[in-house]
C-alpha cells in the first residue's frame, strides 16, 4: 500500500507557515490502521474550501491590526477573473465595474485614490492618474495571498486613508521540491456569443540552497456591450428627451501576467532574492453609435417632424501595464534582522480612440416613447444606412501617463525586553509624463473615406433596437483613414503632464507583548517634494512654467490586540493617513484665456488630504474554519479634493495680469469636513463541525457593511464621498464533499455617487449616481483523482446568472442617463497539479 505524502512548507515566518500549509493541502494522506492483524485502508478526502478558510482565518487571527486575508485557494474556488473581483468579497470592499467587468474597488466606501497597493511589500503607484490602482490587469491566479489592511501600522504606506492592500505572489520556498500547476478554460459571453479563453501555469523548485518559481497567465474574452445613454429633463413621471444615444460596443479584452522569483539560501539563514512581475491589460473596443437630438419634445411620447442625428464610429485601444522588478536580501547583523530591497517600477496607461464623427444628419416623422426611460424607443421613416452627413470630422480622444519609479527600502527589527522594535526607511522617486487630463479630444480634420459597408448586420442586444442600429467595419475604416494620411494627434500643450515627485519616509514602531496579547505603537514621517511643469503666457508666446511644493506629514498610530479568551479577540486601533493629489489634479499645465482672465487645468497648490481614524473589532473563532466578527470604524478627513472654481493669482499664468490680480481657475480645490463611518459584520460557518452525512458538506460565508459618509465641496455643497454605498452585502452558500464542491454567490451594493465634480463645477444640487447593483455567480469543481489517479479537477464558472443590467442616473433613479447590458458569462476548464 502506498501512502500519499503531505507537502512540507518552508518559511521563516510562523504566520505564513500556518496559512500556506493549510491552503496548499489538496489531498490528505491515506492512513493504514491495523487491528487484530487486519489492515484496513481508510481514505480521507481533504476539503479544499475548508483548507482555504482555515488558512485565511488563521492568518487574520495572527495579524497585529484590523485586516482581512484571502488565500490562494479561496480565490480559485470563486469564479473571479481578476483581483478586483476577488477583493469584492471582503467585508467593506465593493466593486466598480466597466462594461460588466470589475476594474476598481471602493475600500470602506472611500474614493479609489484612498487605497494603496503593493506587491510583496513593494508599493506600486496607481497606474491611473498616479494614485488610483486598477485591478483589471492583475489576474487573480498570480497571488498566493492577499492582505486587506484596514487599520494602518507605521511600517505601511502613509497614503492609506481607507486601506492598504498587499498582494503576495508565489515564493519558491512555499513548496519544497518540484511543483507544477496548470489550468485551461474556454467559454462564452452569451450576449453576442463572444469567445473566452483562459490559460494559467506555474512551476517551482526549492531545496536547501536554491529556489525558483515561474508563472504566467493569459485571459481573453470577447463581448458585446449594449448601451442607451439618454439626457432627459422634467420631473418624475413627466420626463421629456433632449438627447438619446444608442450605442453598441464590440470588445476584445486581454490580460496577461508573467513573473517569477529566484532565491538563494545561506547556512547562516540569509537569503538573496530577485523577483519580477509584468502585467498588461488591453481593451480593443469598436463602437457604433447614433445620437438623436430632440428640439422641444412635448411629452414622454410623441411625434416630431425632424430629429437631428450624429453618428460616431470608433476602433479604439486602451492599455495599462505594470512592471515591478526587485532585487533584495534579508540577513542578520548582531541582534538585528535586516531586510533591504531595490525596485524599478513602471506603470503605463494609454488610451487612443480615433472617432469619425459625422455631423448634420436628420430623420423625419420621428416617433419616440420614453415611458420606460431605461429602454427608450425611437422610430422614423429613413433607413440609417441611407443617411448623409454634411460635416464628417475625425476626432482623436487620447490620454497617456507613464510613471517610472525607483524605490529603495531598508527595514530592521530586533527583539527587546518589551517585544519587538522595528524601524525602516524608504526612498521613492517618481517621474511621470503624459497628457490628456485624462482624455484630450483633438479635431484631426475632415474625413473623406467611405464608411458604408456592403453588409450591415444588426446589433446583438438585450434592449430594443427600434432605430435599426447596425455594425460597420470599424477596423477597415481606420485602415482607410491611415491610408488617407491620418495619424494620431499630439497632446495639446495645455493638457501635457510632467511631474517629478520624491517621497522619503521613515518609521519606528514598538510591539509590547503582554500575557493577554500585545500593544503596537509607532510613528511614520513622510516628506513629499514634487515639481510640476506647464506653460505660462508671456505676450503671445507660451514659455515653460515650473511649480514646486514640499510638505511633511507626521503620522502616529497605535493598536491593541487583546486575546479575551482562546477563541475571542478584541482589537482597538488609532490610525492616521494622507492622500496626495493625483497627477492630473496637481499638474501646472492649463488652458489660459487672457480676455476673460480665466484658466482651466490643474491646481499645483492643492493641499494633501489628511485623516485620522478609529477601528474597533471583535472576532470570535467559534469552531474550526469558523468566524464571527464585528468591526466599527470612523475616519475624519480634511482638505477633501473635488473639482471646483478657484480664485488664483493671474500672474502665475500670464505677464498681463496686474500684481495681486485674481483670475478664475476652473480646476480642483480643497473641501472640508469629510467623515466616513461604518459597521462590518462577517460570518463563516460549516455544518461539518456539528453533524455527519450528506448535509455536513454545507456551509455559508457572508458579510454585511453599513457605511455613511459626507464632505463639503469647495463651493459649499454637501455630498457623500464618491464610491460610497450605504449597504454592501456578500453571501456564499457552498457545498463540498466526495471530491465535489460548489458555490452560489450573491453580491449587492446599493447606489453610490459617481461624478461629484458635475455638481461641484456647475453648482448643481444633484450628483450623478450608479444605481444599486447585484450579481449571482456560480462555481463548481470536481476532483478526478479518485478516478484517474492524478491530481486533476474540472470546473465550471458562471457569472451574472440573472443577466443584470447596470443603471446610472442623475439625482434620482427615475432620471436615468446610462443603461448598460452585457449578458452572462460561462467558462469550463480543467486544472492539474503535481
């Protein structure tokens, strides 16, 4: 009889040992039991969901702050495509989607820029705007563990008002010897029948001297997104149309990630390592769009003799990339443990949308009906393919940001009479260049190519297509434009972006070990020095303008972790943090109008947002792989940044301004009185802790977050913080036994403010909101090892089972301004582990 061997896990950190060991167990060993000279073989089948829950819960229990942990196997057990999807199942985290796919997260109801992200402890600038992390380029499978820190300790980045997410990639020493993991899947997006392909792989080797891991991931999905984007005026039950935009997108989205690490181990316990992670997200987007303009529409339903028409075509490309390359070492000197690393980081984001814009068209005898404002109807006498447009233009929408970062980190720690003393230093130098702010629209001249295809297939849509919208050959059209001499436009000078930023930080923190737990207190100091370049007018000539600013922030924090009992833990935390202006907000580049004494652009004199906050958490580890927790939090935020109209010295931008003369700056300003408070409840429970038999395989994971926020704009208006939903809820009912596991997951978040700047700039009393969203997903796994003797499993992932559509509205939900439909998604595949 042959016995399976449990994989041994190497690590120098007890917390990582516990978490990784539990999550890497795939099959438990067989046990031989001898009784009265008779040997009976008992096969014990491990439960992977349980192992991943135990890993995550134990890692959470061992943290020294308020945090949530996601293990690698937990990510694999959900149908999550990227890290945003995976993080959206954490208490207090909600997802913001783009055309149905997770892109951003809102951490505890805060704006996206209030969250910082790192890979293996190396902080990565936000790929968007220098501050905003995007997660659509990060496949979920590249991670071994994700730690969502909610209360910030002194050794974490100070720019973490709402939270700090540390993504752990795979280490060679996670598994001793050889290891191989492969996954492949295919599927379909049902609206339009788009193809989906998924390929992931990882191989590693580790012994006492050397370790190597290589991994890669490629995902591709094609889909149709069908949009209606109306502009209505009037009141509830009495809306009339101003503009109705019928849009249909053909998308091909690809994300890929490649990386690895090599480690060298020495007899004295020292380690030298090199790591590399390279990710890229590409969105190829064809748009077909007609806008209809209504002049004095009389009611919700009616006829008009004529309605104006514009047609938009597009063959666009969005790209964002993140490259992180690190070399480092950890070793001991005297009684000090030392960790040192140097990283080169580059983030790149680029958008190029060449849009043939056909103006001056019209249709006659138009009948419209917006009784259902979410699915407006419009018919007319003409065939869309027969319309002519007197003024055909090419408009380029462009935006780029390339940020190169050099980062040096040095951390030391040692045990002392109280517990552990830790200190560190970080030098972070960033050079950002680009333009578009974030998108520039540049007229690229008249268009002379013929747009009419021989065939005009009708749209794939879940909404009505009363106008007869059809697909054009967008790629062919753009190729004709290139042959006609059209090239990508350059950025306007007033929308160029160039910023050099240096952040130097140092911290010291002490852990005081007590019989009942520990106390951690520390302080972090961050000095920020940045220079932004733009232009100013001297006479009629633009000359270079450079604006510099320097500020220092002192950020204390303190944490108490009290083991009330073996299975009860109480945490209390005080944290401080900052949020620096994004690069677009702080840029010096601006459009200058001397006649009207006005400027439109960035505001390099913005203050950083500052915050302090409290967290209180109670955690009850009431059984194996089981948890009940309650967390309350509060954040006070000052200098909240929002779009506004400011009064600034005109002499900064033009030599025609009189000394002390104030000009109007349409840019960004600092609001005040920001607050964010909420309550998080989380529960994980399993029936196999209490009963046996078939029903013992059932369990549930659920969390509920209730949040309230508010701030005052520079113009004095009060709003919720952008991205804040009052209620977020996740629930997952799962079953696992006999090699079979399945999860049905439900996610809900209610309405949230999307574009506060609309109200801030134009003085509107209403903002633009996304309506409540819900999703039902399904994942099924089956282990084939008992049948074929190899560690192989098959899976099915299904997303958006109820075919939900997303709605955005102005002020109130009865006034929609965007309805977005994209359908369900299905993927089937196989996984192999060695």
